[in-house]
C-alpha cells in the first residue's frame, strides 16, 4: 500500500510517522521545507518564528508525544514572563499550562519529525485523478520545472492542509468531502518581524494585547536555544487582519509597527521590520470530529481545523491529534503491507 500525504505541516507529519511503520508513504510539500504554519524564517538577524509561538498539551496522548520530543532535545519549556497589556499597563495573566518551543526555532521540530520520511519539497499538488480502478495520480507543479508532472499511482491520498486549500483539489473527484471542507474557514493573520540593535528591556517575554491592532507579541530570542539578537514577533488581531487582508505589506508593516510602539511604550526604531500575511491562519471554530476519511474513495483529510476532542480554536495539538487519528482509521480500513 502506497499513500500520498499532501502537506508536511504538523498534521501531515503526524500521520506520516504513524503510518510509515506499516505502509509506504510519500510526503509532498509545496514549500521549500516542512513546517507549514510552524515555519521559522531565517534572516541575517536570526530566525523568526512567524506562525506558532508556543504550544501546550492537554490530552494524555499529546503529553506522551511531547515527553518523547523533550527526550530528543527537540523542544524545551519556555519559562516566559507573559503579561496582558491593557491600555499600556502590564497585568499578570492567569497561570497557564507549560509552554513549549522548538530549538533553535519552531521549524526545526518539523524538520526533525520529517527525518527518514520520503519527502518531496517545492512541489505543489494541483489536482487528483483516478488511475485504473482503485488508485490515484497527483498532478504536481514545481517552480523549477516548466512542465507539470504526475506522481503516483497511490492507493490512498491524505490532504493535510487548510480546508480552503483542500476543497478546490477535491471538487471534481470527491464533491462531498470538498463540501465538508468548505464548511470550515480559517481566519487570516498578519505577522510582523522586528529586529533591534539594542535590547528593549520591556520586562516581559510575551504579551497578549487588548484594544490594539496587535493580539500577541513575543520576544523571540528569549526562547530556549534561539539565536541571540534582539528580535520580536508580533501577531495582528484576527479581526484587524481580516479587515486589512488586501492591504499591501509595507502599509501593514507601518501600521503594525505603530501599534507595537503604542502597546509597549517603547519608541526604539527597529533595524529590520517585515510584515507577512497568513491567508489561512487559525480555525476559530474547528469542525467536530478528528478527521475525515472516505474508505471507498481512499481520501482522508486532517489538520488543526478538526476539534479532535479539544476545546477552543485549532492549534498545534489539534493538528498532531488529527493526523494521528486519521492514520489510525486508515490502518484499520486498509490492509498492511
Ligand atoms: C500567525 C499564527 C500564529 C499561531 N500561533 C499558534 C500558537 O502560538 N500556538 C499554537 O498551538 N498554534 C498556533 N497557530 C496555529 C498552528 O500554526 C496550526 O494549528 C498548525 O501549525 C497547523 O498545522 P497543519 O499541519 O494542520 O497545517 P499547516 O501547518 O498549514 O500545514 C499544511 C501544509 O500543506 C502544504 N500545502 C498546502 N497546499 C498544498 C499543495 N497543494 N501541495 C503541496 N503542499 C501543500 C503547506 O505548504 C503546509 O506546509 C498559529 C498559526 C498562525 C498562522
């Protein structure tokens, strides 16, 4: 049995690792590296965790996995001083679960998880088509190759990506799955990367911000194992991001930088500032259930947009659990090699 997994974010990697013990898997990822929304952007000022800032675990299953990642020294607890910023005042928030970060940046966790797995990067899957009675061929486009190619045939296909990206791939071949995916939406988010020539000494490592264009800021180099150099990452509020989704990035950068100065009270100008857009950042209302699996078509979907038994918006733990549970369903319904 040969399975294609499209998307090497945490959900795809979680499914791939669980399945690879019994099935042949091939991961196909459109970016240069695995990670998806756990990516770290490397710059001359050090790495910026542009998406996930930290993650925590509430399920026993994910706690066990995290223990393993800690043993491998892939992640560490971030002993951060996190505050709430309200009208310029720093208030101490309620105690929270342990916050974990990957070393030396979030992206490294996915690189470690991908070790030993067959992974094709910089390849975008643009369509699925049937091959013979019961197999799938994938249309694949790579920037470096002018002619579209095909991958496969595969016995089953997993789409481990945001629903907005999965639905168009499924419209013609699995309209029911496409409609289910299209019923969930991920809210957009802007990220602002900031590097400074001197330490800001704000007195905290992260802050949830209220009544601002920004929702959260993190002192990137305060995270364990991260490179030195004064770096901050700021995330815009989801509502503001939605409203300004079509604005050009330099304009977004300037507005968010102003909000950073207002929220922190620091007027120090950065030596580097860059904004980036996540069109599909976070499932505010994830779909009930763990994943979708059509045993007749042999197509599955997983990702953080499934609740996977958790409460609240889709996060790292949802992605990992969803990928793992889809793998379990596939192992039950498809014979092993
Ligand atoms: C700004 C931001 C901040 C966040 N902060 C946190 C946080 O602090 N804590 C937390 O727990 N969660 C946070 N999240 C959510 C977290 O990032 C996600 O829950 C998790 O990373 C989702 O993983 P995934 O594998 O489901 O999806 P993704 O990471 O989106 O992976 C999907 C992958 O599929 C690939 N792909 C898509 N289409 C194709 C195609 N056609 N062909 C090939 N490849 C394709 C993509 O390139 C991507 O690598 C944040 C997200 C954002 C954007």
